C-alpha cells in the first residue's frame, strides 16, 4: 500500500494471519508489477539484534541473580533513562 506517512519512497506492508481467514474477495485486481522493495542494511540490522540480545541477557541476569522485584524495576527505570 502507499505509505500512510505520505513519503514517496515508503510503503505500508500489511501482514495477515491466514489461519483466521475464512473467505477472500478480490475487490481490485492489479496487473502491474509492484515497485522493487528497498534494500536492507543487513549490518545495521545485525547490530541492532546483537544490542537487543545483550540488553535482554542483562535483564535476565538481574532476575537470575536473586535481585528483588524493586531492584529489577529500578534497574529497568535507570536503563530507560
């Protein structure tokens, strides 16, 4: 779909879980080829995934180290700031 933000180089992608679909009705049939998808910066995605994993591991360590609930909440609050 065209971007809801109005940016010309962006598009909205809608995902549908087909397990919940019982009927499909074609409203408009488009025969033109859609524009190619934008290239992905794989190294940036890998860095983000690694950073997220490290953050989750540090949170899991705080829980497994016997830290109280109040201590965990304090850690998360400080981490967010």
